[in-house]
């Protein structure tokens, strides 16, 4: 009890020594070097059975307490070696049992010194484990930036949000530079009847800027006949046809008198369907989040859409007074790559 109070973390060890001198025993018990032992002796911090040590060569016996004082301001605190047993094996060769102070890393040191090959192999495994953990953290933090449109849905939806769609003007159709009419003449690719066609229906947030011709309380089925290059696809797939259809539910007129049109932006959720050959879509097939056929059997407005790059200038309107639509981009929960800021 006295030993534990004086110096916790005691361990019991056995060792062979050639001498029972104080300095030999305490160096074995505390695992210290000769230089440390000499400095401790000359600073008068060695104790033998509570008394200051006068000679390093003093012989020790069973039951002796060998102390190295660390702090003696009030109650002495330090590291103690208690001699439990001494057996003489032959001349100048003794087997001693000690109860002595050991830190938590002592047995790690013994393992490294006693079994070098196993210690090196364990160190190698530890470094490999740390490396894999660091690599996993880096991969999760820094996924590949800016994937191709045909490789990830978030990139496709981001490119879609950079476009502005306009209702066609049936009396005077004004086609924009990036409208589908400009792409129809490319290599005569006006049909994909000989290819497999698939569709993806996704529930997206839309912003509608209504104009004088917008009809409230009436569902709309709007279609943009596009090609891959219009949503940022490059290479051979840039000329693949792509149809994007917006199923817009009826919008209530929130005007004060319910007669005059309300030209404030309308935020709503709409079912957007992408139709094209499988090559143009990312390899991960998204489960449908909406049903694009909600207008079956209901009277609705059907119209084609034109489009252009969304203007960066605040308040710019390239639709020349017609109703325009924009999609709002929100990162899907299925995030794989990290996209650059838009």
C-alpha cells in the first residue's frame, strides 16, 4: 500500500544481475541509463529505505526500498523499486525479483526489442491501416471535380439550370441561337427511331415568370426538342437528340381581383421527363420520383419550348415578353462528385 501511494503503476519483474549494488538494481528496476543514474545521485535525489543515498555502491537486501525522488516539496513523490527476493545462482550472478515503477509504454519497448521481425511486421500493418484511413478520408472529402454530364446526374441537372426556357409564340415564332431548330440541321439527325429510347422522370423545382399570355388554372405540357450539346455534352454524343418535357400543374392566380394577371414569379414542383438514347444519360439509373402522365384525360395546354443560356445580368429577359421557365438546381442526396460553384 505504501509503495502504491508513493509511486503508482507498479509492476513486478524478475531479472539476472551480476551485482547487488544500489546503482545496478535501480537501473534495472527503473530502466534508466547510467548517465541518468549519475545525475540523480549527484543531485541527491536517491533514497535507500527513506534515507539519502551516500554511496552508489551500497549493497541492497531483500525488503529494501530504492527510491528516485521527483518532487519532495511536501510529501515525497517519485519512482520506487522494492526488492522482493534475491537468489544467488553462482558467483557474481543473482536472480532478483523486484516490484518497480513502469510506464504504460514499457511493455511496448520490451516487445520491440525482444521480437524485432514481429515488431516490424506489426509496424508495417499499422502504417498500412493509417494510410488506408487517410486515403478514405481524402477520397470522401475530395471526390473528382466537374464530371462529364453523361457520367453524373447532378452535372446534368446543373447544366439544365443554366438554361432559360421560353414559351413559343404561335403568331410570331422568334427562335433563339441555341433553340432546337438550330440543331435539327446538324448531319440530318432528326430521328432516333432506329435506337433504343428511354425516359427518366424527375421531380424538379421550377420558377415560372408568367406573361400576358399565360393561362392560369390550366395544366401545361411543355416540350423542348434539344440535342446533347445544348446541355454541355461534348464529343460524338453532342448530336444525340434529347427531349425534355415539363408537366406543369395548374397554377392559381393570386391577383387581388383574380382577373388581372399576376406577373410575380411562381415557384412550384413539376415533373420533368428526359427522353433520349441510353448513351446520353449517366450510368446510374435513378428511380422515378414522379409520374409524367398526370395529364391523361385532362384538358391541357401543349406547347414547344425554346431556350438560351441564362443571362448573368440581373433582371435580364431574353424571352421578349413571353412566359419563361427556369429550373432550380439542388444537389441530389446521391452526391458523388463535387461540382464547381455556379
